[in-house]
C-alpha cells in the first residue's frame, strides 16, 4: 500500500515524485487519450458511421451527460482518495479511447464515447481540485499556465504523428486510437504505483456545497459550459463539413494551434498574475464575442477556410485565459470547499452543455451561422458577469457588490 505523505514533507522527496511532478505527468497523459480521440472524431464518425450535423450533436449530448453528473464525485470521495480517483478516471479515459475503433458503428461509438467521457470528466473534476489544493496561491496562475503548456506539448506530439504519418504509412483509426489511449492508460497505471498518497493540509468537505457567496463563480461556469460546447461540436465540424478537411489536414490545423498554445500558455498565467482575474476574463470574453461573430461571417459572407482556420486558433488562445476562473475561486473559496465545489461547478458547467447540443444541432441544419451567433450572445453575457469580479477577490469580497469582510459562516 502506498504511504501517505503530507504536502510539506513531500518537498523532501525526489523532484520526480513530488505533487507538482504528478500534476505535470497527468497533464501530459490526459491529452494523449483525449486529443487522439478528438482529433480523429469528426472524420471517424463521418467515414465509418456516416454522421451528419444532428448525429454529431447527439454524440456530444451523450458525451456531456457524465459531465452533468460530475457531482457524483462527492459520493465517490466517501470511498476513495481524490488522487486515486483521478488516476482511475484517467485510466478509464485511456482504455475507452484505445477501444473506440473496435466498435465502428453508431451504437458502439456512442457507448465508448460515454465511457471515455466518464473518465475525462471525473478526471478533470478531481484534477482541478488537486491543483487548487496543491498549488500555493501566489504561484498558482503561473504554474497553471505551465501545466496548460505541458498538456499542449503532449497534444502537439499527437497531432505531429497524425499529420506526418497518416498518409505515408496508411495508418488506420484503430492504430492511432490504440496507441494514444494505450499510452494514457499506461501512464495512469504507472502513477498509481510510483507516487505516494499526498495529504493536503485542509480536509475536503464530503457533502455537496452550494454557497450563496459563490453565485458569480457558478454563473460564469454555466455560461462557459455553453460556449465551450458550441466550439467543441461545431468549430471542428465546420472544417470537415464545409471545407472538406481530411484527417491529416485537421491535424495540421490543430498542430498550428498547439504550437502557438505551447508558447503562449505560460504567458497567460503571467497575464492573470499581473493584471488579475477580472481583466483577464473581460479580455477573454470580449475576444470570444468577436471570434464567434466572425465564425458566423464565414457562413454569411462565404469567407474562405484560411479565415476560419485563423479564427479557430484565436478561439483556443482566448479559451486559455479560462485558468483565471480557477484562480478566482481559489482566492474566494474556503480551503475545504475545493473538491466539492469543483464537482458542483462541473455539473453547473454541463447543464448548458447537455441542454444545447440537440436543439443547436437542429438549428445547424437550418442555419450554421445562427449557431455561432448564439455563442456570441453567451460570450457577451459572460463579459457582463466578468465585470462583477472585484479587482482583488477574497473571501467576503467575491463580487463588486460585496464589501471586504470576513467570509460569512454558512
């Protein structure tokens, strides 16, 4: 059985066995599974199951249900340590990804999507909680930026393999899914065996936490879920459906995007640390309004694929600033609320993610541009909400409407 080590004593371990090293290892492992699945998805379902715009929306609807049920993490924490639960979820993501192409029909694709989604969403919920517990507040923005960069580097490797080897070696979907998912699974199992159990100084609440003073964080999470879902489903699908991108061309687009993110991500953390969560999020949401309106212009004005591809890259850069939402809650939340609030926030985030895909899939069949205008409106609402974040958030001063005082007991 792995021994328990406090965060303070963990600093005496070799560097590669410390909590920060585990966070980086998980940040690398997750994209190997998820990015492989995501990079091949649109072409895979179109080629083997002949999906249309509504079918891909139905797939993402099912995929987001486990995210909506992420609050179930709180119940699992009664039985398992967060660290173990996160790594087990990561292993499930890798296993489901590896098996995806073994079931190349509508029902099989849907079942494997649900399994990989359970792994992905439960991992992300626990990972966010561990980051906020294990990282000191003064270094959290910069470290989160480096973690984002590490994940981008792993995704970069996935896309390089697809771009350079897909056609020359006539790779199959099954080969790539097995390799990407298999590596994710192996890393998760290694981390389970190689690392001690790290004990944070503040025990986490094992019940669902809903606090009135966190209302702005909840509202921002809700809007983020809707915007992200529209981008996840329709931005990539547009490149395949409208412009006829093939697998290696989609990988090339993702690759350009990742190179930029690897370079930019550490600076995003510095931007948040330097200018604060309020300014970072205002800049992000204002930029996303412009990007989504421009996406609509791709359809209304029939702009070329080069503009659409450039917008896709800008989209990802702006979304990278979402780390400011994590550090905002780290500053206003009670230390013991990190795990339960991460679970609740994921569920709130996925209310819109579950509700939007099917109606927007139908709307897409009538007017793709209208879908992106809906996203622009949601980004606009997020912008208004971001203006309510104080310049120096802290417990008792969660919004510009709250005075600076000790956090009320709840």
